[in-house]
C-alpha cells in the first residue's frame, strides 16, 4: 500500500527510535514495513490472530461448555461471528501452524508432526528442521502491504541450531518460545513460566498496539499462547479461584478439572484484558480479532497431562493426534465491527486454517503473485455474513501412530472432507470410514458399505493428493486402532 513519502520516512524513523530504545532488536531493521500498492495505510484494518495451544472445540462457554465461564471469549463471540465447522489442517502443533501461515497443507513441506529441537529426530521422521523461510508466508505478505508485524508466544516452526529466527519469515518484532534467535518470552527456569506466559504475551501485544496506534501504523500480530498445552502448573492465585473443584477437601490433590479450568480461566482473563485495552486505545472498530486453536486437547494417557487432561471436544470423537473431528475441528471466532456480523453463529460454512492467508490478503488488497498452489480459498464473504459451500476439498495425513491414545480416538491415516462427506482411510484400504458430518458429527455411523461409489470417488481424490506429497517414512502403526486382546 502507498502512503506519502514523508510519512514513510517519519514512520521508519520512529520505528528505528523504538528499536534503539531497546524495545526491539536492531537485527529486525530489515523487517520494517515496506509500503506498496495504492490504498492509504489508514484504511487498513489492524489484525490480531490469537492461537491457543491444545484447546478443544468444547472448552468455551460460547461453544456449549456448561462448566466453565469464559467471558472474554464469549464477548468476542457476541461481538463477532462464531463458526462451528472450522478445521485446522493437522492434529498436532507444527504442521497446524504451518497451514495458518502458508495457506498450504503442511504435508507439502514434509511437516507431518511437531518439529524437534534434535535434528536426528526430525530426520528419523523424514521432516526438515524448520519451515522453509522462502515459503509463501502471511506475515511477509502483510509486511509488504504496509503492516508492522509481530509475533509473541509460541513459535514451533523450527528451533534447531540451524533454524532461522522468526524474523526470517516476515516477523518484525518477536518474543517467542520453541524458537531460535531473538529475545525469549520467559525463562523456563520459572516453574510457573507457562502459567504466567499469557500475561506476558498480552503485555507485549498491548505495548506493540499502543506504539502502532501512536504512529498511525497498521499492524498484524500473532499471539500464540502456551496454554492449555501440557504440562500445566497454574499459580496458587489461579488455582484459588477453583478451590471447590478439588476432588475432596480431605485430599491434597487439585484434580484435572481444577488444574485445567484454572489455566483456561487465566487465558480468557488475559484475552479480555487485551480487548479492553483495544477499547481504550480506540482500536476496536479498526481491528480484526481472530481466535482459534492449533489442534484438539491432550489425552489423559499422555504422562505430561495425566494430572490436567480435562479438555473438551464437545460432541466429537477424537482428540489430539486424531483425524476424527475432535482432533481437527476447532473453535473459530472472528470480530471486525461493521464488517463481520455480531452475535452470529455460522453452522453451515466449512472454513479452514489454509483460508487465513488468502482471506486476509483479500481484505488488505494484497495480490498474491507467488506461484505455489494455495490449498486455501478466500472466505471473506463468509466472514462478512454470506454462508456458502466450500469450493475446495480439505485433506489430512498423519503418518505416525498414537498407541498411547484409546483405540476409539485412533483414526485412519488420511482423510478428506468434500461437501458434507468425510472419508477416513488407510492407503492399503485396511480401514475405510465414511461419515455425513452435518448429520453425524460424532462420527458414529460408518456409511462406507452403503455408499461404495461415493467411497471410491473420495478415495481416488485422497490417493491422488497423497501421491503428490514428498516421500517419507510412515510408522508401522500409522492408522491402526488395534488393541492387544487377551489370548492373541
């Protein structure tokens, strides 16, 4: 976007002063906004993307949870639109985040699971050490449209010694964890670092928004929380609010519900604080706020979550590491006053993480000239209130087993959602499961046997997509829901 030359120079000088003051690293100077196009920078909406970590579809009151109060996120829903059919593109962390940032399915980058700090572990899984920094990247595209960009919180797109810092991806200012290079969010030596992290993330966000407001500078922020990912260790103050949820007053145990609710409560409280600050800054009407989660909640069979796994998938089967709905169907709230209808629930439109990049680029008038194929589609009209059918199918692949999880949650290895239908299948046809999702959101009624022609059509699409993916190892138990039956 184009603004007057003197204003560009003034903005750059102010940002350089900011960097020199110690609020940001001088190494970030090349990542200052570049102004291209024709629209005024003042016409651009600010964008805040809040991504929770391992939060379930049913963990918020506005999504039907009858046990917990989430007034901050409920406010976001009341002032914006709540989507019930929103999908991430992986049931685990790093690949899910890859989709949000690139508009492409993560398997295109051979990112099938979370990225390890150890290169040998990544190599053993056929994965790179980090997301390719030359990939089509949402922050970089917005930076080129005149935005100041920032990332506060979890990164998890590469943290080996050879990985680039977030600045290499179009992130101007960053304080992160699960990353390399640049200032860190918090010291992990503090036993409550995770419990305190959302406060720090929102502190940084408020400071960044305030500075950009003073400079009349449009901004884009990723606020990727560490909560409610295990291992959860709420502070005594956070736990005190939920004393009545202890299993018994006579026992010295907090209980999973108490630990989990205390964590969610603070997450919501800090988001509410951010929304209040936007009001005070006069930025509410000029800011798009988006909220979601990277994948479904952790299972209690995971040792790190054995004291806290109370996350809810609502009515859905599957959790983290599963391609059933509970692993990949997430909350999705969008508020943009005057553009996104308030108090609206969209239960019809199928929207996905890969849609974020093309949609936001459409909103800010940023033409995408790069050639990599986008798997997402522009859903701006859907956000603005016009429900419609999806034009592109969604694909998933999870190449690793999950023997720690209960068999009922262990899905086949790959899946496609096309229209109302979802097919989950193993490449060798050992499991073929077909569900009409609007009619059977809990995926209880396998209709594959009754619809062989439809199964073959969807399986052919799924197979054709998989055949275009980079080759890599597949765990022997990928897609298996076997159980060691007695006597076998």
